[in-house]
């Protein structure tokens, strides 16, 4: 096999492994192009939540998780590679433009469809969909590191588990390990104290109420959540709890019936945290997704359940409230619930994935 063919095979396998990456409502808003010894990552406007995520933050975060998954697959085969994340004019200004609290008075202040730019035309925080978000180019081979093998194994183990966690608190040593994992991926993980957990609960409730009153957002969510998901995207009923667990910080109410037993616990053993970065540009959110993937795989390896809470980040006013929790030193990507897995519980069903042919293009 020639070197070019070997590289091509490795890149196709990496893109295939990236199909297992987590994404907002399992929209899988990415596609890959393999050409000239490179793996190019693109965002897919048709799978952007234009009501819930009009500025594309969650789309970029989702694409970042796929980007990291692809890197994990290459690491597991002993490839060295370079990752470039092309800059664009969209990366030069913060989406919020450093807005003040007064500018965030209306939590559900989406523009009307007539006034709102299409996802491909939006310039904040994403870039045009005909430009790659990132490019991976293999350069050499090296010995396979044990950590790379473990992380690759976690691609198939990781789940989004919305059931309650056990009452056993996560050991401080494990939390420190997770904080370090986020930092090594270029982000920060701020563990909330008791008072901040209550602040987060208020922010989550505020975001939920704002989104509950948005009819277009509810209609959009209904197309992605619930049912059997025959189109290989979205969240099936089998991955949703039968009822919302009774927790201090509420989970998102999808307003769709689920079939997964919620569990009898509360969240006494849960730890809440905020994953954040130092910037709010498109490339920052892409890197935030890479950090989320690294953190999630590390958590899975440590038998820690990680549940992302994106609601308070999707609403300007509550996103600003999360930033205040960080002392205005960073920009929140997600709030997270961390907890110990119940060994008596089997893993929840895997959510569907688009076939490789729909997300991978090979250009010879």
C-alpha cells in the first residue's frame, strides 16, 4: 500500500470514528471531505438549530467534538498530524459584542425569519459553510500511546445519560483530573460551589421558561426530539427519561415522552461545573467542542457521568449570568452535571448516527 493510500485510509477511518461524537440534540451538523492527504471539516447549515442556536455557537461546539474524535482515532493508530483552524472575518468580533446586561433584557429575542440571515450568511460566530472549519493533515507515524488507545475505546462507551446519578460524591482527585484534562485541551473547568449551584438552577429555570414561550423554537425542537428517529438524527424516546428527575438544577424539558426510567435518586452526589474559554469567537467555540470531547472521554474513563446543560448558554441573559459566575474572566461554553455512575444501571441506548456516506466525501 502506498503512503498516499495509507494516509487516505487513515483519514476515512478518522472521519468514520467522528460520527460517534456528541452534538446538540444529536443534529450531527458536520461533514468531512478527504482529499490531497487532508481531512477537511465543514459545518452543515441544514442541520443547524436556527431558532435555538441562531448564531451557530452550538453548531461549532458540536463540530469541535467531531474534530477531537477524529484526532483521537488518528492518535490510536499512531499518526502525527497538524490541525489548522482557518481564521475568517467572522472570528474577529465577539457574537455578543460585549453587550451589557441591559442588552439582554429579553431572553427569547430572536429576529423574525424575514430579518434573520441564513446560517450560511451569518458572520458571527461561525464562518461560511463553503469554508472548512478545520483541516487535519497527517505528517508522520509514532509509537501508539496507551492513553490514545484508552480514549479511542471510550468513543464507543461514552453516552449522554439523563438519569439521576448516585449519592456518592466524585472524589476530589477525580475532579482535579478532569479539571486538568480540560486545561490540557485549551479550556477551563470551573467547579461551582453550593451558592453558585443555586445560581445555576435559577439560570436554567429562566432559560427554560424563555424557551417554553417561543413557539418557533418549540416547533423546531419537536422535529429533533422524541419518537423513533428513522432519519438517523435527533434524540429518540429511548434516550429520554420517562419523567424529569427531581434535581436542584433542572434538566431540559424537551416536552417529549421518553421511555428511559429516570431513577430514584436526587442530585446530592452531583457536581456542577462550567466549561469555558478565554474568547467568544468562532474558533474559540470550535476549540471548546474539542475540549468538551476530551473532558467527556476522560470522564467516561473514570466512570463519571457527564451531562451537558446548554440551555443557559443559548439565552443571552443567562449566558451573561454564567459569565458573572466566572468573575467575567471567560466565556461559558456549557454548564455540566458530573456524577458517579450507578453500577446497577446499564448504559442508555446509543442515539442514532448518520451513515458514513452522508457525512464523508472522498475526492480522488
